[in-house]
């Protein structure tokens, strides 16, 4: 019977699982897998500058393609650096498989170079964290990790591979491709469906509330079919962006809700006598915020158990000088990109404006981190989106961040340039952690610990081989945006933004506002 080294079994298993891109940072404890990946003709190895960003790129790949993204890191700090990216993926339902190296088994209880109880650190960030104790476990552990990552609720899994195990041989070879598909769930019980139909027939003001898991293709198709037959008013959470198509949105869509309880959609839910919550997860928008009294009549439609603005017609904004108002930027960007452009949004004030006011009519075209609100995801996700295209890097991807969030993963500009990605990244620059700043001012009348600055982003971009642009005045905005978006390759635009009106973002519109 044939046998292979564990490293080769792992790489072949990745291929059987549908993986075509792997993100990682090399090291001695994991280099056997890197060595095998270098020889694989159909898996592309992307060498990143930091393990956290590798995990974020893997999460972006998992969210966009539906196939768990894969990240690889060595032992010690290489493994622990994955934590933020993995917990973000698990919180937000993005399937990821993380492979980490560890010291040889003989040394794992000793004080030795890069010895760390990595699974105890990464275990809480993932759905499962497994050590590969013997060679014959390799194929089964990889299979199980993919199935677990891609079984609802989706998330990250971690596999720790001791250095000596990766070089051993096994006769248990990779499982066939069909084995990697997660199990499918059946339809709801007929009696439950009959009950909901009866509730709908009696309701005077039913509302459909689409959550993060309503962005999957199967659910999107079902929701759109339902709305065409029964035109019910609909709201979305931020991560459900695009679930309602443009033709339906013009009649039925009442905006996105989340974070601050002050949108038209919040008022709509409050008046409803029946809320059909589809794919809703409280990690996006706590239930005690949008349902503060617990009195709403809610039907939870999902494959996981629940924990126990009118579409704004935005007036044409006009300005001839000064810094750029966020809504003006959103309006201009909307005109300059196509409905199929993937737009990734980092966390910060930029994400509040974009997720409330940027229209999206296709799922998984407007991406944000709404569960962990993880700074730094914008650029790594854009890289993942660009590489996931067919052919890779063939269409423009747009990403946005504040100046604070951008520096969390800015080194990956080098990765984007070297991989020939086609990305335009916009920085809303106020030289501060603004999302923290304006909320501190609301609470305490002042801010503290938020001031930044000190970076020339144009020169920074050029040092990586990207094209740098700057918008100092609103009169320059549209022409610079057009030029940056037309540039084939990686471009970065530093936009001086005016956040003077941010208090309106959190303004109360209801008396029962939850505090």
C-alpha cells in the first residue's frame, strides 16, 4: 500500500478540500508543509508580512468563496499572532483552517526554543483546536477540521502539527473531495411552517429582518423569491448587505441597522407585529438594543439556535472647499464603482457611514467586521477578494479604512503589490482613532488616548511600489478618485475627512433607547 509523508498528505488534503490559495509566514517548525506547497502546481502560496493578516486573508477567502481559507504559521509567536484573525473569523462565521507548527513531541514539555501551549491560546478563538499526535491521524484531522469550519455556525479551526510528525509517513491518504462538503440540513418541520404561515396571515405589519447568515447564496435566492411573491418591508444588518436586489430595494428596503439604535429600520421593527428574523446573529446587533422590552413577536429562521432608514433618499451633497464630508465621499464612490465591485470596509467611523449609506444589491460585495469589529481587516480582505477572482486580480477591488485601522495591516501593501492585485484603498484620515474619539466625547465631554498622525501615506504607498494620491480639499475629490480607481494595480488615496457631524451617528430617535 502506498504511503506519503504527513506534510504531503496535508497539502493533498487541502487540494481535495478545494483550496487553491494558502496564506502564511514561514518558520522552521512548519517548513515541511511550505516545502510541499512550493511543488504543488495548483495551490498558490501567498507569503504574508504578519500572521494576523494571513488569518484575515484566509477569512476573507472563506467568506467570499465558501471554501475555508487556509493560513499557516510556525510555532511560538507565529501561532499566537493568529489569534485576532481567528477569533474574528469565528465570531463572524467565516470558515478558516489554521495550520500551526510545534516543537517535536519529545520536547513539548521542556523549556525549548519557541515552545508554547499554542492550542490553549488559540482554542478559545476557534471551533476546534486539535493536536496531530501521530502520523496516521493526519488525513482524518484535516478532513474533520474542514468539515467543522464549514458547518454552521461557520468559523475557524486550528491544527497543531509537531515538527517530527510532519516528516513521518502514513498509509492513510487524503479523503476524496466529496468527503469535505459539510452536512446539509433538512427543511423546517411542516408544523412549524404551517404555524408561521398562520402568523403571517394574521399579522398587520410583518417585517423581514435579514442577518449575517442571510447573505449566503441559497438564502439570498429564497429571500428574493419570497419578496417577489410577498412584498414585505425589509431591513438588513450590516453583514447582510446586498441580500435585497436593486429592483426589490426600491420598493421594500428600509436600510441597515446596527451599532447605534437610531435608524429608520429600528423604528420599523418597533412598530411591527411580526418580525421574521432570517439568519440573525446577536453578535452583530444585540437583541436587547433593537428589542429593548422583549415584547416583539419574532420568528427565528436559521440553521442555528438563537441565544436567549427607509432606504434613505440622500440629497445631493454639495461642497466646494474644505475637508471631505463622509456622506459626500460615499455618494461619489457609489457613482464611480459598478454594482459588482467588491468593497471591503475596515472598522472605524468609516464603517458606520459605509454600512449605513453605501448601497449594495448583491451579497458578499460589501464586507465589514461587525462581530468583533476588528481593526485592520479592510486591506487583507481586499487582497483575498482580488486573488479569489477568476482570473485572479482581474477586476478592481475597493477597500476603505481610517488612518488608525490602516496601520494595523499596512505592511500587506507589499503583499498586494507583489501579487499584482488590482486594489484601490481609501484612507479617511483625521489623524485619530475617531470612532473611539467621538464616543468618548459623548460620554465624558472630552477624548483621551486617540491622537495619531505622523505618516505621509503617499510616500508610504510609493515605498511599497503602489501609487499614492492625496485629497486635501473637497474640490480635488472626484478627479483623484477617478484617477486612483482607473489605475491598474495597487493605489492608495489619503483623504482628509471632516468628522464634525459625527454626533448625528448616535443621535437617539426613540424614547425607549437602550443604555
